[in-house]
């Protein structure tokens, strides 16, 4: 039986970017909402080249490049054409790397007392 308990968190000081602030937010689950987890806990989500690479892998997987030249440059960058299965393997590897980095940063934020975990009933 899974718990319905929701935990929130907040940064004690503004993290210094436009996407995060000091308001209370639900603690994102990396398994249920990886994007929210990475957004909150990767140190430089907006400028992270690996996040951009992951986004391009998804564009390639779902054939969503708006520009064929941009798509061809990306295919060349990753070493040539790949099957959907190979692209998915690469996506999984990149997501796991990003998730690990976000977990490490989350742990560091806790150790440095830069975030506060708020459980049900706390204000």
C-alpha cells in the first residue's frame, strides 16, 4: 500500500535563477516527474548541455526537429543514424546520468542546510 503523504520543500535562499524561488513546492518524484525533479535539483538546469542533448534525443525519437539541417547535424553529432531502440537506450543512459547528478545536488543541499523539507501538517 502506497502512502498518500505529500512532502514539500523550499529553498531557504533564492537559488539564483528564473525557474526556482523560495516558495514551497511539492517534492518531485524522479520516477513520476523527472523533468520537475531535474528542474529543481540540477545545479544549472537552464544551462546544462546534457539537458539540451536529452531534449534533442527526444526530438529525434519522435521526429520533431523543425529543421532537417538541424536534425542532420544532430545525427552526425551522435555518430550517425540510430534505430528508435538505440535512441531509447541513449535516452535512458542520459536520464540516469542527469538523475544521479540531481540526487547528488539534492543531498548536498540538505547537508548544507539550503533546503527545508516540509511534511504534511507543517507550515
